[in-house]
C-alpha cells in the first residue's frame, strides 16, 4: 500500500495507541457492567420491596450517564488514531469486519436511545410502572451487551484469527462468520463479562466505603450512612463472588490460546509477558485475601463462606494444573495447596467476627477495589503484548517492529515451540553452547531452520539466555 | 466462501447505494452535531440573562436544554463513528488519503471532543452543586462555545477542502510535507472556503439551535396546563427565538462571500448550484432552490414576528433597524441569485417570503400573541435548511457517473476518475468559462514562501510536484489509453485546482502519454522484479 | 394500567409540576461555603486544564497558518 505511516511525537505509536485505548476501555467496561446489573438490582428492589436496591440501581445508572459522553468521545479517538498510524491494518481489518462495525454502530444508537430516553429520564415519571421501566433497562443492557459482543469478537480475532486470513486492502470482504466466531471469541467474551462484573462491583464497593466513612463522620445514625454501609457490603460481595468464575474461564481461554496462538501463549507463560502476568496474580492475591476476609466478616453466612471455599478449591485445582509453575520445582504443589487450605481455614475462623465497619477496613476495601481494577487493566495489556510484533497474530506485523521483537518471535516459533513447554526452560536447562545445541537439533531434524534463521536464533539465545 | 463476495463485487456494496449510506449518516450526524453546538451557545446566553435578572426561569430553561444536549451529544458521537466506519469501507481510497492530510487536525478534534464531553458532563451534573459559585458555573458552560467553535473549525477545514482543494500541495508520497510533518497540510486545511464555511455554519448552528429550542418551547406551551409553565416556555421561547433570528439574519452576508470564493475555486460546484446540475438536482427537484425557498419563507415569518414584537413592546424584541437592514441584504442576495439563475426563482422566493409573513401574522393572531405556532414552524423549517444546506454542498461536487448512464461492472459507483458528468453547455471543455474570466492569481504558479520550493526542471519533476495534492503518484500514471483521454483527465484536475499553466498542462499530458506508450511496449517480467 | 396506577401516575405528575413551578419562582443563589468542596475542586481543576488545552490548540492552529 502506498500510504505513508504517520510518526508520533515523544512516544512511539504503540504507546499512544495503548494510552488512547486505555482511556476508553475502563469507562466502557464500567458502563456496560453497570447497565447489565442496574435492571437486575432494580428488579430485586421491586420484587422484595426494598428501596435500597432501587437507589443503588439508580445511582449506578446516574454514574453510567456521567461516564457515557466522555467514554464515547474517547472511544471515537481509537479508530481515528488507528486509521492514521496503522493505515494498512485498519484498511484490511475494516474490510473484513465492515458489516459488524456498522451493526455495532446501530446497536450503540439503540443503547443510547433506551438508556437515555427510556430508562434514565423516565425513572421518576415511571415510578409506579416498574415493570415497564425495568424492561427498558433490560433493552438498554441488551444492546450494550451486543456492542461488547461485536468488539470482543473483533478483538479476539486479532489474537486468534483461526485460519481466516486478513484480506488485502482491495479485497472488500464485508463480513465473515468464521472470523467473528474465531476460536478465542467465546472465552474472551465470557472472561470479560464476568471480569467486568467483578472489577466494577469491587471498585464500586471500594468507592462506597469512602462515601460510608464520609457520611458516618457527618451523621452516624442517618439513613444515608446505613445505605452506604449496605451498598459497600453488597457491591463488594457481588464483585468478589463473580471473580471465582474467572480462573475457570481463564484456564480454558489459555488452552485455546495454546492451540491457536502458540507463540502468544509462550510469551505469556514464561516469555516476555510473564512478569505482567505475575503482577496480575499478585494483585489477585491482594484482593482475594482482603476481600475474602472482609466478605466473611461482614456476611456472617455459612452458605457464603462455603461458596467462597468452593471457589478457592476450584482455584486450587486450576493452579495445580498449571504447567509453567513447574519452573519452581515440585515443591510448589503442596505449598500452594497448603496456602489455600490455610486461607480457607482463616476465612472460617473469621466468619462474622470482628468489626468490618472500622475505618481501617474501609480503606482496605478501597485498596482491594483498586487492585481489582488494575488486575483488569493488566488483562488487556497482556493480551495485546503477547502477540507483538504482530498486530493481527500471524497475519500482519506492526510497522514499527524492532529486530529484537522479530528475533524473539523467531525463537518462540522455531526453537521453543517445537522443543520446550515454556521459555523458562531455556534458563533452567541451559546447554554449554547454544550453537552446538542448535546445530545438533538441526541434524536430528527436531527443528527445521534455514541457515539465517539458525544464526539469528543462536545470536538471540546467546545474548538473552 | 469468504472471498466469493470479493470475486464478484469489486467494491463493498450498501443497500440503497454507498452515496445514500454516507449521505444519510453525514446528515444525521450534522443535524445532531450542529444542534449540540448551537445548544451550548443558547444555554450560556440563557444562563447570563438569568443571572443578570436573578430570574430562575431562564436558568431552569438552560438546564433543560443542557439535559437534551447531554442526551444528543452521544447520538452525534456515535453517528460520527458510524460515518467513519462507513467511509472506511465504502470509500477506502478517499478516506485513507484524506486522513493522511488531515491526521493531526483530526487528532486535535478528537481531544476537543473529549474535552467537550467532560465539560458538558460537569456543567450539567454539577448544576445544583454550584449555586454558591454561579459565575464559575456559567463560565464552565461558556467554555463550551469556543471549544465547539474550534472543533467545528477543524472539521470544516476538511469539509471545505473536499469542495475547494485550492492551492494545496499535500506532498504525501514523496516529501512528507516541507516541514517534515506528515499528517498536516497547511494549504489543504487553510483552503479557500474554509473560513467562509466555518463562519456560515457557526451562525447557522446558533440559528438552528435557537429555533429548535423555541420550537420545543412552543410545543410545551401547547401541552402546558399551568399559567407559570406556560409563561416560562413563552419567555424562554422568545429569548431563544431572538438569538436565532439575529444569527439567521447574519447568514446572507457570509453566504455571499462563500459563494464568491466558490465561483473561482470550485467552479464546477458553483455552476452545479447556480445552473442546477449533477446531484444538486435529484429526482427532478433542485434542492438548492428548495432550501432558498424555505429560507425566504423563514425571512418573511421572522420579519413579521419581530415587527409584531416591536409593535407591542414584547420582551426580547429585536431592534427593527437591524432587522430591516439585514432583511434588505437578504433581498439583495435573492436579487443576485435571480440574476445568476432565473428571475422566476426570485419572484417565487419573494412570494414565499410574503406568504411566510402573512402566515406568521395569522398564527400570532390565532394564538392571541403567543409565538407557539411560529416557533414550531420555524424550528421545522430551520431543520430542513440545515439538512439541505449540507446536502447541496456535497451534491454540488462534480459527480463521477457514466455520461450515457450505463453502469460499469453492474455498479453505479465508480471508484476511479474515468468519467465525469458534464452538462451540455460545457461539452468538450471541462473548465467553465467565466464571463469575466478567472482572476490573475489563479493562473500564476505560486511557490510557497520560505519553504523548499521544488523547481521543476523536467516533466517528471513537474508531475511529481503538482500531481500529488490530492492523490498519490500511483494514480497519476494509471493508463488511460489515448492522449485525448489524458487531456481530459489533466483538464479535470486543473478544474479541481491543480496549478498548471496551459504550457505546463501540455507538457504533462505529452509526457504521461509517452510514458504509457513506452510501458505498454515493454513485456512483463516473468520473474516479477518490476 | 389499572385505575390505582393511573391515579398514582396523575398524582406523581402533579407533584413534579408543582416542584417545577416552585423552582421557577426562586433564584437559589447561596453562600459559597454551602457548595460541596469536591465539586468545586473538580470544576476548578478541569477549568484550568480545559483553558490551557484550548489556548494550546488555538496557538497551534494559528502557527499552522505560517508553518507547514
């Protein structure tokens, strides 16, 4: 294509791309989560006759309304930036997904129409027509979710094209079912759905805890104080419990990536993106410990504690079936099991005990909420970084790819993938001479390399491992 | 299966046609976006009036309008992105190329988009929290107007460029701009009609929003059951109407200069508008005429409304001296158009204005002095003028259709510039002969001051420096088949604004034709090393 | 809608109309200290950022007349 690629000042293109995307995604995911949950909360309030649920629902929608305009404005910045800085990628990708993009535009219009005109503006007017009002909320949520479905499909394609090639610039495909229903799409969708609920509610719980503290200082006995105390507990508990679906979905998601985006999988599991995944796991531990303790203290409920126990046991199963942890040696299995079982015992011991309404706990919940938020942020970051230097995995490389990235990709593809389970084995089982090892592998025909590729791989391994 | 469609269709097809899709999306976006821009201005005026008079009726009205603004802002945003997606798929070459020339301006526009959304959100949602800081609150709302104006000016740079590329030297392919800033093209942005379009549309947006606010107030007056609510809407409607009518009366002044610039820098567009050709006449109707008939009706109605308000000393009356003076300007404008087009147009417009005035009087009398019906009607008419103005501007650009009307490859949209519609009176000569001729500066080849000026020494240099304002060199060497066809193509490019003296035009045509013949004679390299 | 709901809806509409009418009578200026601090701070910070960015973009646009 004879279009120039525009350079950006100060930072390389991909940094700006990331920043612009990150400005939009948290807002969009929060809004989507709120829109999906608000009608549910309103319905609960209506069926059980509890006005607090209605108030919570209304405040979620009010906040979604505040976020909507800036979030939408930031969202328009993403394609505008891509078109100029990644023109070939955009042309080809927009060719493939033209009709889904037009469809998501129509879903968006419908979402705005229902949310603004038929849900938010009619809240007081339709106070006594709750069923109708809730239906409008469900419609708004439905269209909002359809928008998420389209974007998750398009985003998942970038990591697992599933054999559907990115068409040429002048090949106006328009739409492809196979591209939309690509291998990792359902997993990404479900992972992000539960992830949105989880982080959004935990973060909301954290913010509510600060409001609770503020109200308590003003008037400890007011309805507002009681409401924010209840809202903190409710939101955080919902978000915390939603988390437990994530490791299971995540495990299957990773399996699909292992099969359909093996280089990306290697990058994530022991490769150049591992550190971010490790940080993500640490953040998860933070909110698991703080949040778990808070939830059992706050909700003196056997059923809830049992549910958390079950969730933690399932998490343990996922951890135990996690091959890259073999890097630590065989001892990690009993240690992990021990830690989880101890934590479960800790939770049962703390059930209903102590005062979770103390100020220290409110700050702790806020920190847990932030940890959940950053966990979410890292998810998208890892997904994007694991396929560098490709923009669409295996289909198109980013224009500003570096030699290091290209060499690393070659090493993953032609050396690690055929011979090792994870890149960490390169350091664990380092031979005396990489040159000899590569030549031997070529002789044994366990790898197929040209002379140039072999030389590149040897240089990379000698420099980095 | 994936590429089956591609094999049969050279382009993406949209039900109803690509032009319809883009036109619909663009007009939908414009009608909402223009309203948003005008709302911001009207809200500030209302808040200021309310603050000075300590009258909450105006502040409450402003809050109501700002709520609508919050609701429609998102619709406008989403439409914009739908338009971007549709353009990417349906006009990929055009969209990709224009993006390179306007990239940085569009990024600034995006930043402004976000700033506007946040300012609007704060202004509306913190309304009741800032009664102790009312001046700050009004200032926050007032910030919207300059932000909108700048954002609007930026998008108009691109829109105006599409009609009058002017002296642009967007050196996309080879030199990345003379200052090395790819994505910014000074002469493309500051093209001949950029300023006129911005000023014209700014005033039109204020008028449009004012009339729509007044129309909604009129509608609420019909619905109102209580005296206070009735009076609130009547006063709010009158103030909005005043803002609208003042802006509306300023339109012909800018409009005249806009048409003047178009005459020299967008000759074909000017001809299409004035003589009525191409897509300006669609379905047998000249939509440019229709717009001006509606405007004439609005002038009549506005004039009579202001007269009655002045006569009965109603609140928010407009000084009649100004009204009469500007109405006279409008009259002269119509006389000028009659002279260019046909006198029939002038007389029909005059009749429309008289009819509008009489209708206004009748409606005011019927509603005992209340402006409700007039507000409603003006709001509806104003909406149509906005839509038709945008449509006419876009439709006046030369169209690329087969002269015989035949479809090529079964499709009615042609992606390359092989054919252009030419009216009979210009058959055989693409450039329009003006009565007084082009001004001198059009013919003079102007170098860019203090910049590295490429002095074309060879025909290749000449082509490289002049033929890349709007497209890449790849297109400049696409085979045409004959020297006559090249003559027509280059002539068309000259009509679009490429700077070429007649001698240079000859050199270009000769060189390109020779090159095409040479390349035809060389057999294709089977090794693919081309 | 049943009769009871209809009556309730009419009552609600009357309540909303009465609230609007009352609002129209009073221009509710108040002491600056009565406004929530978080709102004031947010608005001042944003006004500062917005004015700075606006001026920056205007200057860029004007510089663009001279530079390419």
